[in-house]
C-alpha cells in the first residue's frame, strides 16, 4: 500500500536520500505519472518497465555532433596541411629556376612572400670567406649561438640584433631559422649557414610548430647553393 509524501509547507527541508527512499517504496507513483516521465525524457513501455530511449538518443545525438565537429576539424587541418605542402613544392620549383647564388637568395625571398605570405626570407653564412651579393654575413660561431651546438632549427619571436631581412626587418614579428652547412667546392671547408624566414605575425612561427616544411625549403637552398663555385659570382 502506497503512502503520500507529506511535503508540508516548507520544501526546503526535503533531502534527496529521503525522496529517493520514498520513490523506492512507492514506485507506482512515478510509473503512473506519464507527464513527468515525458519531461524526464523517459517512456513507459509496459508494467514496471521504463524505456530510456529518448534520453539515450539525446546522448547519442550529442556524441554524433561532437564526432562530426572533430571530423570537420581534422578535414580542415588536412586541407590546410595539403595546401602548405603544395605551396612548399611550388616554392622549391621557384628556387630551381635560379642560375647563381644571387638569384637563389632573391628567389627565396620572393617565393616565400608570394607562396606563404611571409615578410621575407634570407640566406646567411658565417665568415671568414666570401659572401655572395644579397646574402647576409654572420660572425664565426653565430649559428651555434642562435640554434645551440646541436640545434637544427628555431621558431619563435623575432629578437633584437638578428638583422637578416633588410628593409623588412621592422615588420618581422616572428622568425624561423634553419641550420645549413654550405660547401661550394670539394676543396672548400664547410661553412655554417642559416636559411631564415620572417613573418609579420606574432604567431607566424612558434616553438610548438613543426619545422618539416621550412627544413625542406632549406635543404633545397643548400643543394642549389652547392651547384656554383663561390668565386664565379
């Protein structure tokens, strides 16, 4: 036999453990209240059987929406990566059109601006030794000072004293530096060098970014530069 729950005049005194215990011993009150079941997203299928279909469906729809959102994000990232790879390959073809060291530096600067929207790019090489026109000269040990003895690249904010981008230096907010080793003939001593990229955005290059694509461009520059003896410039 069921009993009514005496709420009295003050429902503030209600506590869930007491309400739950009352429902356990008076389940028919809940089963008979179809309006309440509908509000809770539940449906009575048979005697003492409650269907959680609507509630489960709501959860499934929410999960499906999350998965669809994740798929859209993955697809967008994939499209962006594919576009970046395509532009990198086109930039490599641009570099291959150079006929000497001067044109190589010019093509690098022009191609990175056109293909990636960067503020500029430059090739820098350590002294002693001749420095091609349009390249930047670095003091001995400067590459290790910037990247560390074993560092291959560095991505992050621009800093005072880098001075690699000529007239565009004032617009550069972040940079990517890639180590190269240049040797212009079999008898030459390998010289440390940098392939430098500058962005006019603060987040254009960050330490969290991968450096594979800029490293690929730097390797193309490195291979192209070795085609011509330095004294022929």
